[in-house]
C-alpha cells in the first residue's frame, strides 16, 4: 500500500514508525512531519486539502491516515473520500464529537451512554441561577476546541462566576461562545481508543494518561505528560468496560456513523460505574506512543481491514508487560513554552529506549526545542519506568521539565 500520514507530533512519529515496519507498505508519504521523523517518508507539500488530495491521486496513494483533530474538523476526510481515497479519520460531521462538547453530550444522552449531568450556558442564561444547580467544585468547559485548555475546575463560587464570564466574553474565541457546566465526577480516568469501520467498533487496550502538569491537584491540564498501557483492571471494571464498548458500538450503528476512523473515549470509573468525560476523534497523544509499542499486530493491516469494513476478522495481538512513556516538555508549557534550546545526549541512550520526537527542529546536526512537548521517552518491559526516568535525566536541554511521579497503578 502507498500511504500518506498527516501530522507532526510524537503521536504521528509513533504511527509513522509502526506503519514503516509493515510488510504491506510499498511507499510512505508524510505531511507536516517534524524534523525528528521526516526521514521516514517522502514529504508532500500542499496548499490546501483539495491540492493535497490531487497530489495524492497523482502519487497513487491508497490510504490517508490523519493524526491530529484539526484537519478532521476542517473536513480533510470528506475531501479525500469524495475523490475515492480511503481515509482513517472521521468526516466533518462526526468530528463534532470532539469539536463540540454539546454535540458529544447530545449523542450520549440520545444513546443512553452515562456521562456527567450538564447544562448549556450562553449569554442569554442567568449565570447565578445556573450555578445554583451545581455544587463545588464547578466544572466549566468551552464547547469548542481549545487546545486542551478549555476545561476549568474551580472550588470557589465567585471564581466560577468570573470564569464563566471570561469564557463567554471570548477567552477561547468562538469555542467558548457556548459553554457547559458539568457535575464534578470522582474516580480514576482511563483512555480507551477504538477503531470503527462503519459496522464494528474494535477496541484497543486501555491506557492511562497523566494529564496534569504535575501531581499537584491544582496544576493546569496539559495534552498529557506521560502514559502507559495496558491499565490493570479488576473484573468488575473490565465487565463495565465491555458493556460500554458494546453500548458505543450500538449507538454508532443506530446513528449510521458513516466514517472509518478512531474514537477515543476519555472515561472515568466512578462509584456509579463508568462514565464518559470526553470524546476525541483521533488517537491520543501521548497514549499512542506506548499503545503502538505494545502492539504486535501490523497496524497497516488493521487499517486495511478497517477500510474494507472487515474489522470483525481482526484479532489484535499485544506484547507482554507494560509499555510506557514520559514526556520531556519545556518550561512554560502548556501556556507559553520556551523554545530554542539545544537538546543534548540523544546519542547516549540505551537501545531498549524508543524516543518519539515532537517539538523539535534540526539545526547544524543537532536538535533544538521547538514546542511545548519535545520528546516522548518510551519503553516496553515488566517495569519500564526506572530506565525511562534514567533516560529523562540523561537527555538535557536548558528548560527541560517532566513529571517524575508517573507509575503503574494497582488494579482499578
Ligand atoms: P476533558 O477535556 O473534557 O476530558 O477534560 C479534561 C480533564 O478535566 C479530564 O481529563 C478530567 O481530569 C477533568 N474533568 C473533565 N470533566 C470533569 C468532570 N465532570 N468531573 C471531574 N473532572 C473532570
Ligand atoms: N492525551 C489526551 C489526548 O490526546 O487528548
């Protein structure tokens, strides 16, 4: 197969590496890769999605794999599908599961998928009356995409009120014209990524993402500072998870969800059972890095079966042990990352460590930091964290930060 991969973060590096190892790959093309993995394929330049689709036809591309959500929200899958180029990635309509939290809530409500109780707030709603329906801590969410920063959880009623006012007066532009207030849920969170072929929803093993910048309860949320998989689940949680997957599959069938792509469920295991915190329409970052390291099965073959609507024939084989990842980020992330530092000692790492590149730029034969999340340091073994953390110390750059408390949880 001739494959085009879209996106330039550590997640896309992991996807690209895995696809490049597939025996059914004949040629790999990349769009917007970062300098850390652009050598793995031929880079295509493009002006817009129409232009990219035309170039894809010229280059006889058999499959487009889309990493990030923005191009999906902007309709890349629709444009490629109209030219009969198969895509792993949702169409514009279903990208709303991620780009509109209100759309996602309505989907869940219609289909009896448990989620936090919520209320939609816009400029016509009385904020005090709305707040009176909830208890502290108050959960406030922008409806639209806000680069992972659109959720505020605040304890104080007055702060909640001013946060809502800030959101409505355009803190996240159009994305916070409408917002959600939500019941606060307590429990352990897991990420469940799955692939949908139009008939079958095939789940991957669940992963644990460490979203906060530090272990501090009040630390800001980030895209994710580390992850591991599989999560050890007790039999009751596993049963609930199986039920959830069946429920989601039935909902997608009922709604005639006409796409082939990824659905990521951000789940929380509460005393009342598993509930959905959010949907994403792409693989998670950083969860994908350990997930694909843990995967024995050929990823391209899974995708091929998906576009042929034959996911029922796929049996996924996973490695033993745990695959894990710790993110090296740069000071200021997620608000205002400092970039431009030289990254040192990349040549001094163990063979059993896999590094996926994200915010990097090459200069004079070395790499400089060029974004908030810089590198994903990954390994698969019975207990990968000691070696991963040794590597996090070995690699240096001036404004390096990372979470040092990421660990494997007992059964949840
Ligand atoms: P989201 O982008 O909606 O997944 O929210 C980001 C993070 O905020 C989640 O991973 C949770 O840690 C937290 N969060 C979101 N909604 C709630 C909620 N209703 N109750 C408690 N925590 C939440
Ligand atoms: N790590 C969470 C996400 O990809 O949205």
